[in-house]
C-alpha cells in the first residue's frame, strides 16, 4: 500500500520558552485555553517566534490542514489504497485511520488537533480516527518499511508528475515537506532513496500532493 508522509510539518504546541510571551498568552485567553494547550501559529504568534530555531519552518498548521484535505478527500484514500501520516518538526507522528472525514473549517481542525495532543487518540464508535505518538522520522520509516522512499523537493532530480507516478510501486512511501520554506533536515534526507523535483516552480505542499496523487490514481483506479 502507498504511504504518504507529510514530514517535518509546521505543527506543534507552543514550546515552553514562548508560553509567557504576550502574543501567546493573548491568543490563549481568546480561546479560553492555557498557552501550553494551543498550537504555534505564526498568524497569532509572529512576535514570539522571531529568532527561534528553524523559524521559517514552524508555525504553519494551515499548511498541514490544506495537505490533509487534499490527501484524504480522494478515491485513493476512500478506497483504502493509501496510508497517511503527519510527522512534525518536533518529532511526533499523527497516524490517520481509514475514511477519516477531517473538518473543512480551519478553526475546527485546530480544535481537533489540540484535542488530539491532549488525549493522544480521537475515536468514533471504538474506531481510532487519529493517533498521536512521540516518534522521529527514522522510526516512522522503519515502521512503514517501504520498498522505496521518494521525497518531493525542489533540490531533487528533475522529473514530472506523470513520470513519478509511473515509478510508484505498491509499497512506496512518498514524503512531502509540511513547511512553507527551507529544506529537509540532513537526518531526514538520509532515509530517502530518491529526491524528485516535479515542477519548475516552488509549489506549496498541498498542490504537489494533489497532482502527484491524481496521476497515481489514474494508473490504479481510473
């Protein structure tokens, strides 16, 4: 089965060192939560984030939302032909169950993820829809145990959506960065068998995901 990993995603709770910042405490009060219970979001916490490590790769949970909507709203996912994982920049992994209907509303999505961080699992009728575990990228790849791991990156070998789709085998792991700027870390790249660039433009993750998966779907479903 195909696996999709949205890696080093800009999805994390506000780190301890930022929880006393005015922008963080203000947004926490707005949503009636503790600073430790809310997601880091550059829209609210821009001032707090100035100068933090990996600043350009953090605080964009909206990108993860867009990417998951693209991946989990297509026949490939509905027909149980793809597993989806979110690996976060602080080494946590969210595993999605089958036929999960994610909220279209960004604010509802944020609330769901914040609940997931608190409870570690989201269930419905005893089925686990979402599960959160502490796990680095290398451990996730070992768990998936793919035949090949292909990453999408502007630094990769030039190709096309169609050519890449033809290379995808049943037990392939596709990796797309869940951040807005920057490149994969060295300790992530070492688990790639190949890095591929499928567009001359630096497109956002959800666009890459939708186009690659569509080309793959045409091969195995349509």
